[in-house]
C-alpha cells in the first residue's frame, strides 16, 4: 500500500467508497477528528489522485437501459498511433461505457463494456466494432443479473 496513506486516510477512503456524499461532519464524528481535518485530508487525497472522481451509481432501468454486456476484441496493431485512433473511435460510439486492455493470447485484447436500451443496439455496436480495421470481435457477453453490486476495493 502507498506509504503516503495512514490509518486516517484509509478510514476516510473506506467511508467515502461506501457513500461519497456523506457529510464531512459525519466522517469527523466517526473518526473523532475535526471537520477541518477531514476536509484537508480529502483535499490531499484528491490532489494525490487517490480519489479520481466522485460518481453516482445509477439504476439502468430508470434510464431505459435494458441491455448491458461486454464485447471482447482482438487488436492486431500495438502502435501508439493505432491505439489512439481506436480510442477516438470507441469514445465516439454511444453506449460504450468503458474499455479495458485484458490479458489474452493475442497482441492486444480489449474488453468493451456496453449499456444500451435494447439488444438491437448492442448488436449494432458489435457490428460497428467488427468493421474497424485491425479489430476482430472474439466474444460477447450479456449481463443477466448483478449477483453482487460494485463493493469497491478491499484494502
């Protein structure tokens, strides 16, 4: 673990990971510290980029999203230019939530996470990805049910 984090920092991060909107006053009470101390610690954690962002976990059904899944790709070219071009293309496709380089037995494997309104939209994104030069779609997975919601990191 990073030596710049002490027990108080870790306690703050654990609390924020469960609920990032909890008031500093509440955190201060739990940790028996002043609100000013908590505020300064959180600012420092943000400045160090330990906390990358504060986001809301949304319920996809309220947003008309009923199809969530992943598409695995194999990418032939490993050049920085080719990856930047691919990044630009993926960023321009509505419905793609994230893209992660994964370890598989090819030069580059990518997992593209998708959330869309309908299976037809998912298939459309798959077809778009398959049409990108030097990219081959290898697998697709549809999310059927979240067994465990994102619990954050264990540390």
